[in-house]
């Protein structure tokens, strides 16, 4: 049964991998990922935070901080490539 399955060519595999890698480092994907991670981080810390307004403030602050870190450290290197 193993000999019936034809393996794909290496060029096809590398082309598909390059498409996936371009998607994974795209700015839109990173922003969506940061949004969900900050939301999850805020929901997990919700019992510690005092009020809903404090939670919203914490979410906005953490989202802004992580976006700043991304743009300062990683975005210039992606742009040059």
C-alpha cells in the first residue's frame, strides 16, 4: 500500500511551505494573534482585576505594549526581507 502513494515533488512542497510562512509572518495575522492572546490574558486575570473598567484598561494597555514590542523589534526585519 505504501508504494501506491506517490510522494509530491520537493518543489511543490517548498512552494506550499513558502505560502504558509508568508501568511504566518504577515502583519494582519500577527495583529489578530496578539488581539486573541491579550483577550485570553485579560480573561485569565479577570479574577485579580478589580472592575470591568480596569479589565478593559488592562486589555488596551497589554495590546498596545505587545504591538509596540512587535513593531519595534520584529517588523523592521520582516520589511527588509
